C-alpha cells in the first residue's frame, strides 16, 4: 500500500470552529480507546525507566485539545511520574478553553509553527506529538525532528499511525463509532498518508546530523511509537540506528 498525501479537513482554514471542536473531541475518544494514549504513556514510562527520573517538562506539538497528554499525565501519575505539559498548536481554535482544561496539568498554551519552535535549545525534557507526523512529507518531517531534538533535553517522542490495508478497512468501518463526518473522512486520509516504520527510519537517517539512539515500536491497533534519545539519556542497549522490537 503506497503512501498517498492529501489535505485533511481539519488542516483547512475553511473548517468551522464548531466542526474543529467536534472532530477533535472524537479524536480524543479514538486515542483513548484504540492505543493513542497507551502509546505515549509507554514512551514516557520508558524514559522514566532509563533515566531514573520522575518529573519531566513536556512540550506537546500539534496538541489540539490536549486529551492525549492530559490522560497520559493521569496514568503515569499513578506510577509516580509527574509531567508539566505545554501545548502547542498552529491554530488557536484547536487548543482547549479554560473550561476544557480541568485537571491543571496543562501549564501553558502556545500558538506557533511546529517547524520553527519558538523556544531555546533544551527548553523541555521531552518533546512529544501524537497523530502529527503523517501530516508532513519527508522533508518537513525531518525539519520537525531536528527542531524537536533541538528543544528537548531527554528525548523526542513520536506517536503516529501505521499505514496498512487492514487499518484502512477498519477505518472505513468505524463511522458508527465516530459518528462525525469530518473525523471519519480525515481518518481515512490519515491512514493513507501515514508512514510505516521503515519509512520513519529513512526520514530519521536524513534528519540526524550525527548518530542518535532510536527505538521504534509497534503498538495496539496500528500505532507506532518512536523515541529519539538525546545523547545523555540514551539507553546503552539501544542501537545507533532505528530498530523494531
């Protein structure tokens, strides 16, 4: 199944604020039920295991309403890990209102370009994104990876879909669950434009100017987790090139 790039409705300036909020709420449920939250949680726990630390600042890029980091905060908190989260998105209408942020784990919200992060080097322990990588073709994705690594102290975490014919078929059948036309249509587009681990491996090779430790894992229901370690946080057992377990 070849990758097919196409614009998504949520990326369009013509998408109304009401449609944006409705589709993002659906995506929050999909992430909660079908592996999105679990994938990021596992990566955060992995960083905690390797570094021995229990408190991290985290920048969530292309955050939308921030449901993934919010739920991850709650889950890792039960394991003794604390996250201070900053949300970043290109559109103010994608970010949560004060009423939507009830847990207090979201410390700041920033409207900015993910390819030119407005932060100094090593500003956050972790830079994370969920369902963002597939929105970018290889060259801008490599640019985002470089920016994420520049701004992070410990690791860049990428949580995204894996392109597969069965995944596409499941998404076609998912409308009764989503019951939101924008989310459903964008879901079909997302699967078609998603990467497979081997393609992410290739983009990383072109993005990194020096060897860095990388872990790539396959997770529940066609989810991929990518940890790109900064040198001081890399586990000894990781290889110098991306690997699959």
